[in-house]
C-alpha cells in the first residue's frame, strides 16, 4: 500500500473541467519495494540459487509513480 508523505492541493484552473481534461503528476526514481532497490532477487534454478532480475522494476532497482486526476462535473443538485 502506498503512503502519502506530501500534501497535494487540488484546485481546478479555468477550463480544466471542460471536456473532462486529465492532469498527470509524476514522481520518479523511487527504490523498488520488491527488491529494495537492488534490481534483482535470489531465484532457485534447479539445485542452485541465482540472481534474477526483479519482475517489478525489470532490474533497474527503481520505480516511478504516476497519479492521474480526472476532473468532471459533480453529481447532485444543479444550482440553476
């Protein structure tokens, strides 16, 4: 489960809600939680253990986070 350590202030700017525009926030270069930033893990190969690339970060040791915000009209009573 992800932990939020930063506070985001969400405030729509003029025109962001028309047409259902999405915003995308990226945070790059986090240590992979699966391999702890090593890029590999020990895997059994018959009788031996060998280093295998991490299946989450593909051997890079790093992962990126992408957050997408989709703005849309609120459901509920109309003010008109």
